[in-house]
């Protein structure tokens, strides 16, 4: 019995050491998504918020089957770049299809990945998964509550802005007390760095959510225009066919 008890204790200790990345950041990412949605135009707030559980699911499943998450902005490589851009494009595609439920799922993934891009220890060729997890584990809900979305924030293309965000986050490492971070101790330096990074991150998420909505509107308008043109061509053909004899006489 003694050996069994020791084995169980050892197993539990091992489990505590293998903490999924998601367990730290899911609540924070949900809060960020909620903050962004609350600032959207009412009709979109209502539509997207009605399937918020799908956003939570997207966030929760964003790292399913992925062992490593990193991005090297100097040469634009690393799975985080591809995952973020792909989830954003799927978000727009599902909006175009009128599938808000699935669109929300990919929006959740987009939020999750862009927050990961803002983790300074997931950036660069010398990225450090251990420090990345410790950095994430110290983020509090109160850090998100302090954030204020800048509705006048300007952004270029997604790839360009992800690159800027990554470099911005990476440069913030110099402001951290790494000794405290390695001990998983939160201090005033950490609080300031997290606040600065998350502020830029939430502004980008808000801006690109609006851009996705505008892109969707443009896509739908173009599709509707195609339908109108096709319908007009069909009507013209029918009118011509029904009046072809009269038209021939007029031409003669």
C-alpha cells in the first residue's frame, strides 16, 4: 500500500508539471474576446455574442494537437503566423457563407493565436516554451479589465501587424525581471509589460474584427452584384426571345 500511495503521489506531481498551455490563458482570451465584441456595432454584437460559446470552444481547441507555438518575425517563419492568418481568413469565409456559428469558432482561434503572438517568449529563434508558460501563468483577469480599446487605432495588413506586435513584445523582455519570472513571481515590471503588450493586442484584434466585417460586406455586395447582373442578362434574353420577331422587323 505504501508503494502504491507513493506511485500515485509521483503521478500527480508529474501531471502538475505537464500543464497544458491553454489552462493558463483560456479565461484571459475569453475576456479579451468579450471586450472586443462589446465594442462592435450593435447588429454584429448581437449576432456574434449569441454564439459566444463557439468563441470559447475555438479558444479552447486552438492548441489541440500542437506541441510548439512560436514565431520568428525576422524571416516570417513559425507556425503561429500561419495559424493566425488561416484562422482569420476562415473567420471571413464563414461570415460570407452566413454561418455565424462556425465564424465564431474561427474568431476564437484568431483571438487565441494573436494573444500567443504577443507572448515575448514565443518570439524569435531562441523562443523558450518554459518561460512562455510562466509568462502566461501570471496574467490575471484584472490585467484585461484595465484595457481600453482605442477605436481610432490604425493598422496595415495582418501579416505586417503581426510582425510589429511580435517585435514589440520581444523588445519588452528587457523590461522584465527574469529572475522573478523564472520563479513564477509577479512584480510591478511584469504588470507594466503585460499591460503594454495586451493593450496593443486588443487594439489589433478590434481593428481586424472590423476589417473582417467590412471585407464580408464587400464580398456580399460583390456577390449580390453578380446575381443582379446574371438576373438582368437572363431577363434580357427572355425579353429578346419573346420579341425576336418584332425586333427582326424593326431591324429590317
